[in-house]
């Protein structure tokens, strides 16, 4: 009965309900299935014009871009995602400043390391670009599966299960932020996060440790894997 | 403000390509070698109009001597540590003032320059440039980084014994004397300046006539109780020697409008409020900015951050100095420090690329636009890039 | 003494004669045109073999991912493929499409068939 009620609401809000569902549009989205996602990056726009894919964009209505997306050359959607997850209480400006200061701090740390390095090998191995380190850190903290709680016969089992790309990214970002917050207080957040990013990019640090512990637990519980379907 | 400028969601839905520079993203940093333009010599006295926009470096010893205590803006301080050098950009207002100082008439009363400008556009850096020139050219330097350190964070406040109704801040006065010693000790001993009159501090402490001036300074550092009075005597001596053309003095006070604030955070030992001009060291420094001596110059900056929060609307000297300050300083030469011109912006960005600070030089025009050519905001924007 | 016959409820009473119980009126003993949802559908345990391969590789290399990248990618592609299959199945059910020749049908698919061929 609840299903039919929500169906009714859905139909009144969006007349293309069944078409929308088959096109995999979000249930309560104000956009119908004919709307396409915007292209924000100027490099990508250039490519579209050159390769001739422009036809697919010309005659369709386009959704408006999210508020924190910009067409700046220096915009990165993963950084935007990180700031969103970092934000609390709606203080986005503060989170953006923190991210900027974190990246600055990463650069300073790496330059310091460069000046202290003794061998040429060490010097060549140091990456200065904070964005590359950021991407590497997130890549290294992404887990490959998650643990689901399944109840069987009165007992709850932790069952390993595959994980979607979005959830992986969310988990990685969350662990990085928590690892950054774990450090003692007198050090400011940008400095803590910079250390955490550099460690995670080198596959060390507490965020990566958490990921490997999850993997260990999944491996230990592999016998329960079929509980998902039995 | 910068966050607001970066948001433009409505326009994005139209797939409009912005007219910013279309430089391809640089993948291999080793391929692109950029070098900033630098001046031929590191001596500020030899720079000319052709050197405007170029960089020159201050040596490490000069840095330690002159600028080791609160002098530089915090952002520049961090950059010195990261880049392993302190590089100043040669700008027009600084060159103007330096040229006037070079052609100073020693018989006329002192020249007074007041540097003003908006936040982050280079007042303090111009100021430090001029101080470096004066030091290299053999001038005595009476250097006050900011008065806020004294007015807000003074630890000890005592009544003055020599001046009625005045307040001493002994620890800070002693610190100023210590800095003065580091900056000017060599010069003063070379010029062999001596104390004019005998001074009796107490039954057992006397500074004899014709004692070396540094002995007086040492006395002030060791006996913190008399530091403020030592400052007063020192300043009188310096003024006399300058007028006699035995030495040249530059009075350099950053944030001079802080002297004329109606209130400060200090409280006298009997809990009465202390306006800045009730403090002895401030009164002594005010004497230095009077026009009753010659063969010297006063370079002052007026800054909104040194004035009280309700007095920060404009940046102009008359507004910030109030009537009192203006009448005290009048006549003076106001010098405006503007935002960077395109050539200077280019060179600054080249410098950051050279130092591997700006790692993504794709859209330099974007950075220039967003920062409105303000060097502080430009450096902030280049931080995460 | 004869007990007073009072029906406290329709089903629970001491007087059997007063009971009006007709269970078969509302729920006749006849097969319905549909099947209950849930139960074992065509989505059996998937990608288990790939998962176990991955685990054994990880354990050998002490849980460092770089030597095991092949196994990890096969597992992930298998999971994604299966997810896509499930999604397609649901869409087909909604649209009413049935591919002939499938051996295992989900509850919804069986209901579609029964609706089309009611007898």
C-alpha cells in the first residue's frame, strides 16, 4: 500500500515516471530522463567540439551544475567531494580554506624533504604536486570489499561483499579525515592532513592501515560469503 | 570574496568555454624551465628604473640582523623558509623614496614619508626594502616593526619614575634596545659616538660623559628598570649627532597610526586605561618624528590593521592618523603603494614557477584575475596550486 | 446448569452452534494467479570463486594490493557485470519483457507468465 502511495506521489511530481525509472533517474529528481549532466571542464568541452560529439549535447536540455562546481582550470571534482564530506554545519568556506592550506602544507613538507634528501634517488622520488598526492592517497585507501551484517539463526555474521565505486571513494575519504582528526590537538588540521596524505600516498599511515585491517577481516570471514544468498 | 568569484553555476549549464589562456597542462615539470628576472646587483643603492619588477635577494646575514623579529609579513616569512632565500621585488614607490634619500640635503629638517595603500599590496615590503637600503648605505636605523606588540601583548606595565603620569613597558623597551644593538652596534662603534652628558641612574649606577653609546644601550638591556629612560636618552643623542652630521639616521616605524589610537589593551597598575601616547617609549619615538633635527629621514606606514576596529574604513593617511597625528607629522610626503602592474605579476608568477611553488602554470591569467593583482592574494591563490 | 452461549469473538466461543466460521468464503482452496515474492531467484551466489582467488593471493602477499591487481580487477569486473545483469532483469520485469528459454525465473517473472496464461 505504501508502494502505491509513493507511486502516486511520484507520478504527480514527474509525469514520465516509468520512463524515468527505466532510464535509471533518481526517484525524486526534478529532472526527467531527457536531461543530461553538464560538462564543466574547459578541456573536455574543447575535446567535445573537436571530436564532433557536440550533436549529443546541442539539442538536449542540460541539468544545472552543482553549486560548488566551477569552470576554473584548477577545479577538481574529487577535491570538491572531499570538501563536502569534510564539511560540518554547512561551513563550506571554512572547509575550502582548510583544503587550500592542506595542499600548501603538503608542498612545504615535500620541499623540506627535498632539501634534506641526500641521494639523487630520494630527490627524484619526491612528488611536489599536492593534487597528485591527494589522488594517490585516496586511491591507496580505497577498500576492495566491505563487510555486511547478515543475521542467520539468531547470530549476526560479518559477510564480505563487493563494493561500488562511490562507496569505495566515500570510505577512503572518511578514513583519511578520521585519521587526520586522530592526531593530538596543538597541531592544526592542515598540518595533520598533509602528513596523512603524504603517508597514504606512500602506502603508510593509519588510514591505509584501517583498509588492510578490513581486508584481513574479510579474508578471515570468507567462509560466510555464501550467507548472502542462502 | 574569492570564494564568491569562483562560483558561476548558471553559466556552466550553457557549455560556454571561458576565454582564459589555453595553455596545455604541463605534465613533465623538468621540461618547462622558467626563471624570474633578477636585478644585476643585490645592492639597493644601485638599482634604477630599469630594475622595476625584478627581484633582488637580501643576504642571510642582513636578514638575521635587520628582520628577525616580527618584521616581515607572516606569509613572506613562511616563504623565506621554503624557498631558502628572501627575495624582494623592486617596485616604483620604494625606488622613489630611495632616490630622495640618496639626494638628501643634510642641512634641512628631516624628510617624512608616509606609505599607505590597501591590504596586501606591499606597504611593509616597500618599508623593509628602504630599511635594507639605509642599512647598506651606512645609516643608523631606528626600527619599530609594529606598535601592536607593545599595545596589546605587553607583559609588564609600571609607572614611570622620571615622567609623571607616564607608563613604562620595561621588557619591551629592553627588547627594542636589544634589536637596536644588533642592527647598529657595528656602525656606532665605527663612528665612535659617545654619550653627551653624564647620567646618574642611582647611587651606584652612573653613565659617564663620553662613554660609548653602546655602553648606554647595554645598560638599558641589563637593567630593564631603566630601559625606557635609556631609550629616551639614546634618541636625544642620535638626533644631536645627526644634526651635527656625524651620522645619518633613518626612523622607520611600521603602523605609525597605532600611536594615535584612542585606547589600547594596556591597563596601568592602578587599573586606569592607557592610551598609546601615555607610554614612555611611544613618546620618545614621537620626538624622532618631529621636524626639529636634520640629516635624517622618517619613513612611516599607516595601516588599517594598526588602527582600532571602528576606524578601518579607508586607507588614507588623514583618516588613519586622525587630526592629532596629521598635525604632528605635517608636512609629510604621502606615497601610495598600488597593486602590481601586469609586468610585475608576470615576474612574480615566474618566480613561483622557478621555485617549484606554482606547479600548475596552466591558467596564469585566471590567477591574475582572481587576485585583482594584489600580491598577498596572488600568493594565497598560488599556495594550493 | 446449561452454559450461556455468548460469542466473545467469532472464532473463540464455548457454543459451537453459534460459531459462524466460513474460512473458505474469503480464501477458497484454489491456486492463485501469482507467486509470493522473495525466495531463491536467479541471483545465486556470484563471484565467489573470484573472491576466494583474490583472498588467497592477498594472504600470500600480506595484503599488499600491487601484486594482486589481476585478481582484484577480475573480481571487480565480475561483480559489476553481475550487478548490471540484475539491473537489466529488474528493468525487463517492469517493462514486461520475458526472454524465452531462461531456466530460472524470479518471482516477478513467474507472476508475469501466470498473468499472461491464467489457466
